[in-house]
C-alpha cells in the first residue's frame, strides 16, 4: 500500500480515478482508433498538468 503514495514537499497523497464510458443502448462506440486517440489525449494532458497515469 505504501508504494502507491505520492510524496510532495508538504503532503503525501494517493488519488485514483476510474473512468467508465457508458453510452445509450450499450452500443460499441470505442473502436480501436477512438480508444487510441483518447489514450494519447489523456497521456498528453497528464504530461501537461504534471500527473501520472498508471496502466491497468
């Protein structure tokens, strides 16, 4: 458990988010191309904002 902690100068934290994509009628919307684009976009934003994305 302690390996998941992020240490900053004045605090220690462990924040996790789980994103679920739910669409009307449960159709397959996230094709391989869209999934790749969203993954790249999330990683680009994470790099810009200074946080990390851990793989599943």
